[in-house]
C-alpha cells in the first residue's frame, strides 16, 4: 500500500507542477484568501466579510500560510498538499475493500481509487482533494460502526462524518446515510432485532447525535423562518424542487457514472448486490454493512446532485465534481463480482444489461459533450467523450454512436466472455481512467497557461513589491474600457498573489459570487460611487484605460493595470470609448 501512496503522490505532485496558474475563479481565490486571512489572525473572512462555506480546507491553507507566508510559494505547496491528500485515499479505500476482498484485489481497488480522472483536482486550490480523503475515511468509519455498533465505533463514525462535513457541506448527508443504513441492517440481519428500549440503549450515541443535530441544524432555524443552518453559504438551495427535473438529472448523472467507470461496474452491480444480499441474509455482517452503506450513500449523493442540477445555479451542465467521491464503491462491487468468479444469474444480469444500455439513451448528448473549459472542471469524466465526439464528428460520425457501441461491447463482454478473462475488466477501467485523465490534465495545462499569460510569474507579486501596507489597496475592475480576457484575468491573479488587496469594486458588472462592492458607477463628474456614496481609498488599482485622480505609483509591465495613490473621493479623470478585442 505504501508503494501505491508514494507512486500516486509523486505522479500528481509532478503533474501539478505543470499547472502554472490558478484558473477556476472565484473558487480558488475564495479558499486562498480565506486561508491567508486565517493565518493573519483575521478569522475566516473574505474581503472583510464572513465566509459561509465548509472550513476545513481553508484552515489547512491557513496553517500552510503560517509556515510559508509568500503567496507564490504557498500556491505551489498547496498543490503538493492536494497530491498528498489524493494519494492518501488509497489507505481508507484499501481498508474498506478488505472488509470484503482479499489483499491484492483490495490493493487494486485502492490503486483505482487514486487513479480516478478527478485526481486532476490536485492542480486546483479547491476543497475536492481534502474532501475525497475525509469522505473515504468517513465511509470506512461508518462501515465499521454498521458491522459492530459499539459506542466507540459509533462515536468514531459520527466524528468522521462531522470532519467530512467540514470539508464539504453536502457530506452532512453521510449522517442520514449512516442512520438509513442502520435501519436497513435491522431488516437484513435478524440477529440485530431487539426490543425498542434495548435498541435505543445500544445506539445511544447515534440517537443523541441525531436528535441534537435535528434540533440545532433544522428545527430551530425553520422555527425562526431561516434555512437549515447546516447549509451555510448554500442556503439558497433551501427551496422547492421540480420532481420531474430531479428525476431527469438523476438519470443523466447515473449515465455519467457509467461512462466514468467504464460501464462494467454498472452492468454487474445488480449481480454483486444480489450476492451481498444473500450473504447478508445468511448472517454476514460485513456483506450486510457494505450493502447498506452502498445503497444509502449513493442514494444520498445522487439525489443531492440531481436536485442541485435542477436549479439555475448548476449552469445546465453535468457534474461529476460533487459525485466522484463515491465512485470507488462501484469498483468494490466490480471486484466482488470478480471474486465470486463472475456469476451471471439470468434475472440480475438482464437488469444490469438493460440499465447499462438504457442510461446512455436518456442523456442529452449536446450537454454531455459540451466543449467548454468549465465542463472539464465540473465533469472530468466527460472530457474523454468530448474529445471523442470532436474527433469523430470530422469524419461525419456521431459521438453518441461511438459511446453506444462502447457500452454495448462492454456489456456483451461482461455477459459472454469466458470467466477466466474476468480479471481484464479492471484493466479496462484503468485504461478509461488514464485516457480521461490525460485529456483532463491537458485541458488543465492549456487553461492555466492562458491565465498565466495574463500575469506571468515575474509580475505576480507586483503590488506587494511596492512595499505598501498589507490590505490597503482597493482593486477596481471594469469590463467597459477593455473587453479582452486580461480585463478579467489580470485583476483576479493580482488579488490572488498579493496581500495588499483589501477590497474589490466592480464597475458595470460583478463577475463572481465573492463579497464585493458591486453597486459601483462613475458619475458624469468622474467620481466613483458605491450605492450613491463616493468611494474613498488610500491606494487603488485600476485598468490602464481608467486613469484615476492622484499619483501614479506603478504599473504591471505586461498587463493593463496601474497602481495609484488616489485623491479622495476616488475619481476617474477620463475613460476611453468602449471597444472590443484584446487589451492593449
């Protein structure tokens, strides 16, 4: 196992070195700035305002900044930490697989768990890598508590779920999955049935946690007319949902899962689940625990993502970004099937084949293969099929037809190939992971290079190099005088790599969800106003085409940004006419 961890860490640390700039804004800026704020003793704040999202990764970055204050060095080390987080997933993945499998198949599960295409997230200053590690440990803790619900194991599971929820808010659903799995076990394992009083006594830590959490996080906020406090910055998602839309997106994401894991784990899942069920009914606590966990965790996460995708905030895109954490459980099912010598009972095999062949037909292929950089972040598993669709369309073929042929071939292989060849299926999964991962990393390098060109390495700390007090500069952005890509990229990167930036003022439009003074306008006299009041600042950075009244102190030599010591109120002395094209 140590070899798997070391190999994965080395590969991902080296690959992330080739990503020379952050590129997913506002997300990366959010976590980076909050981490710096924590290190400086200002708490979890962003641009002087509160931070309402999961905090674990922000505090990890805060600890990093406490040791390495320089932002450029901290950025590189953050990616190394991410590589360590992903590589370390191999340990809980192995231990979880060992509940059902022999050592070497468990090693294979662990290796595939860290080989997922979504490991590309090590190149981003975002929560996914740490969240993946906490999620995997939480699953292991839950399985152990389900197998033998001693008070110690229950408390460990509850703590692990709490830690995971501090990494990603939606992981609070793991608690519901844990409770649901306990209920399933009462039906699967006759020996677990007891009188209600005895049952409550045995599960007292879980019962107390459930009641306390329900009151504190749900009941009290609703009584006050507020969304559940566990939602934090996602409180806008406390709303009603269209059931039909949720069902549609659920089917789309199940299809996405199928392509992500190379079809076979989905096709053989009913067979493996039936085998687990039979052993559970025969008294196997390990099989029962994994079966219950698999059902409830998948149901919780897929429903959450389907519900989210039915809202306007999802951008009408498929998302495996909030789902890939659970995919390695499907790989465990594949190895369970292989360990059972690839059984093919008619009914279960027919269900698996039918589901595997049906799911791709319900996917809106235009969305599935959308060619946008943002799709490569939110749907890493779809990048391979984006590339295939692009390649075959030049020959007059359909990417959907190729995908359907791929599915049909693998379903037939799972049902018809000699059983002695069953060990080849994990190789197919690994090859699919490698191909999708290669395209994902290529897209990441290309997008990062475009961002890096907006503020090259030698220019990144250009504000801090002026020796200004930290947190003293107001950054003014505008898309009006310059509509090229640097009009957005350079200000973001300037804030990302400089401590001097205190606040941000957007003229014309607010391009992100971060706290900002976005009600700004320039009056006819040139005064910059915020909500009807003149803007006041000590220093300001503005686009070259928006000269400010005051003393010009410095300019980034490669980007159209200028640092001013401004007169108050802040005033624009002249503006260039609106134009399109790249910035000068």
